[in-house]
């Protein structure tokens, strides 16, 4: 009886789904068709409107730029200005009586005759100059015109116009950086000899230019700006962007390499629409706006369509969910529990208590998750025990080696009758063992490792009757970082045994510890005799050196400790040369701070 009811409910759910699809498919199809048609019409209208705005703005900007071009042409072709520029250095009376008054008046007339011309300059490289308005000769004397980039460029262009990006004027006598201007410059030519006799620079009103751009509105956040043929921004409301190359690669390609006036690109994952128009001086007016901001009408239409579809579908969906929910609810609950288990939550359990197949599946699922948890814990425990066993083996290998070397030193002193020094070695060994055994576990702080090295150096100095100077450069904050025990001591021991002692001189050992952006960096450097090229190449191939047995217990202890503690997150390199000392660099990319 129960089985018959379950099958009946399952069949009913299928019927409900079919009915829902029959209702929703025509509604959705009709709505989408209407939306697609409307989308095409609206986008066409928006694009035509945006292109028209861009064309009108480009015409306005081109008109302003043409004013600068015409003004520069008029000044350059004025014979009186040419005579004044030629005689300013050679005829003081000419300069004093007529030249400056006439030129200043003439330049002011150019400014007064057109509202788009802000300032006009006629400059000589020798430091002489004329200017309209509040031109300050003192500002001009503070710079060398020949060193200015724009001066070099106008000389290279040899009479052609050179445009610069929007900037503040630097020669105005009314204060520093008072006027926002768009400069256009050229060399002034002597028409008889075609020699350069000066520089002409026309400054267009930057505020008027920005006002022309700011009047435009593309959506809420869209904007217009102007770039040159190389993609550098020359006019922008944000002055910090002036003279910078367009950063977005898609936008840059669309501006420089694409001939179309419309384009689309992505910026930070957001689709943008753009238009561009050529200006009279070869620059490009560019407008960009997020696509969703220019399709506001489309979004409102979409919302109404969705609302209408939702109203017609809500009743059918509600009834279908109510009826089908009796079956689908426990299935959803079981599915969600499976997803949580998939994400690693092995504490998840379902509480479905029905007597049908879903209830049986729920019980089996709970049992399976419980068994998986037990197995994972067992594997984790086994791996942990194996890891700790390997670590203990590494430590048990280095400690006898370290103790053997120290006892050999002690025996040598006793055999040679140096009982007093042997007593000092024994005392130092006692302190060293006390420090080494004072903390259980295989991890110690950087400070503790350095203390072990200091005590060990006492033993070696007594053994060899040499002074081994230890230099420490430890970055503040790194002293308490945990590192494997005896990680640095073998490096110091090798530096003395194989580097300094064979030279039969005193030696220096430098240890530098710092935190870099990559991790904890440790450098151990000595002034010993160094390592041969072939041996050095082998030592820098840790795996090969271990397999061939070409490295001693000390270095093998270091390689094994790094491998076991840091997996692949470490680097170890050796730099050396005969007679040049040796430097060992260890980088712990992700040091484990543990006291286990």
C-alpha cells in the first residue's frame, strides 16, 4: 500500500512539472521575443544619439584647436614679429624703444580677439621673451628652454605644430600654475634664410576645453577624453591621467588600431561601449560608458516583462511547489547534506525519518559519512605518525654526528696533555647540551638556535686555538620565529672545518636573518677557502648530491629538515669560489610556527 502511494506521488510530481513547463514555455518565449526586438531598437537609437553627440563635440573641440592653429600661423607669418625676434639681441635701442611694447601689445591683441586663446608667448632660447597678460620674465629665466622636451620636439618638427597635453601655465606672473591651458608650439622661422629665430607658443583656454567635454553626459559614469595617435591621454577631467598611456589593452587597441567609430571592450569584467571621433589636429575624441548605463530604458522594459511573466506564472508555480514539495523537500535536504560533505563537512547528518526509499537512502548516507570520517581520521593519524618518525630519525642522525665531533675535540685535547683546555671544552659542551636538551621537540626559536651556535663556537675556538668571529644581523621581529632545531649549526660547523681551519688563520662567520616579501631569508657567510666549481655544482643539486652520497651528514640533515617541514616551500643555494669564501642562502617561504 505504501509503495503504491509513493509511486503515485512520484507520478503526480512529474505531471505537475509538465504542466508548469506547458504554462511557462509560451510565456517565456513571448516575453523573450518582445525583449529581443525592443533591445535591437533601443540599442540602435542609443548608439545613433551617442554618435551624434560625439560628432558635435568633436566639431566643437576641432574649432577650438583650429583657433590655436590659426593664431600660431598669424604670429609666425607677422613680419614685424620676425624683425623683432631678429634684432632683440643686436640692437638695444630697438629693443628698448619699440620692440617690447609693440610685441606685447600685438600678443595681447591676439588674446583679446578670441576667447579661446588664453596666453601667447614669443620666446628666445637666450632667455628673452614676450608674453601676453601677466607674463613673468623671472619665471622664464629660471629654466633653460633648450632642455625642455617641447622645445626639443618643435625643433625636430622644424616648423610643424607640436601639441602638448592639458597642463598649468608656468610663465604667468600672477602666481605659480595659475591658468589651465592646452599649449601648441612651433619654431619661428626667418623667411629669408629659413633659420630658427625663436619659439611661438599659443596656450588655449583649458577650462573652456574641459567645459566642452563636461557638458556631455554618457549614462551616469561615462566620460569623454582626448588621446593622441600613440594612445596617450592629452585632455581629461582627471588631470592626473594627462600624458599617460591608455592602460586598458582592449580600449587601447580599439582606439589606436581599430578604424571603426564604435567599439566595445571589457574593463574589470564590466562590458563598456565606446565611440571615437577624429579631431582637426590628429587627436582622437573618445567616449566610454558601461553598457548597462546607456540601456536604462531597456532594463525598465525588461523589468516590466519579467513582472508580467511572474504574475502569470506565480499561481501555477505556487500550486506546483506546494504539491511537489511533499516529495522534493526531503530530496533537497539530502542533496544539501551531500554538498556539505563534498565541501569537507563530515559532521553533516540528515534527519529524514520517512519510511520510503528516501528515508532508507538517508540512513545509508549517514552511515557512509560516519565511516568516511573514521577512515580519514585513521589515515591522518597514520600520516602524522609517519611524519614525526621521519623527523625523529633526522634529529637522531645529526645529534650523534654533532656529539662525535665534539668528543673528538675533547679526546685530542686530552691526548695532547691540554687538560685545562679540555676542561673548558667539557664545560662548554655541558652548557651546550643543557641548552639543546632544555626544550623538548624539534622546533626552536631563531634566538635559541643562535645561542647553540655561540656555545659551539667556544668549543671550536678551544680546539683549534683560533678566533672565530661571529657577526649577527638579525632583523627585529624574527628572533621568535620557529625553525627546525640544528638547522644552522651544521652550516657553521662546515664553514669552520672545511673553509676556515684549512687556511690556518682566524676566521669570520656572518649570519643574516631577515623577513623578505618571499619569506624568512637566512644567509650564512664565511671567509674560508671556498669550494671548487664541480663540487659546488653538485651541492646545489640537493637531490642528486644525496643520491650519490656526495654530501656529509650536516648538509643532509639540513636538506631533510627543509623537505620534511616545508615540503616544496623552501630554497637552498650555495655561492662560492676558491679563495672567495662561501655563502649559503636558505629561504623559508612559509615557515611553520609550531612548538610541537
